């Protein structure tokens, strides 16, 4: 009985570890400072590669920073932005 209970607890512990959300690797994003007049669109445009859809980058910035589509950026605010693809 103890062995079965131990195995159940072990499986539960492993499932919690593997199911836990993880932060993106630090190599996948850069930190960008917001300047006066900046918009998410402007920041995404500076990070977009030639073959990337800027709308995808805007979506990623909003997701990474928990911004809704009507969020106002403040000068000095720091945002996680997907790293520019070469």
C-alpha cells in the first residue's frame, strides 16, 4: 500500500513540475524602454524582420507584457519584446 501511495505522490509531483508555466528563455526576448510617443506598433516595427508579420509581433508583445489592446504605454516603462530574427 505504501508503495502505491508513494508512486501516486511521485506521479502527482512530476505532473505539477511539467505542467507549470515557464517564462520564455531570456534569449527569446529583449527588454525595451518605452519613450514618449511610442506605441506597441512602433516598437514591433523596430523589431520585425523582413519576412515577419508585424501583427504577430504586436500580439507577442501584448502577451509577454499582459497588455490589452487599449493599453497606454508610459515613457520609461520597460517591455519584453521578442528578439529580432535575423
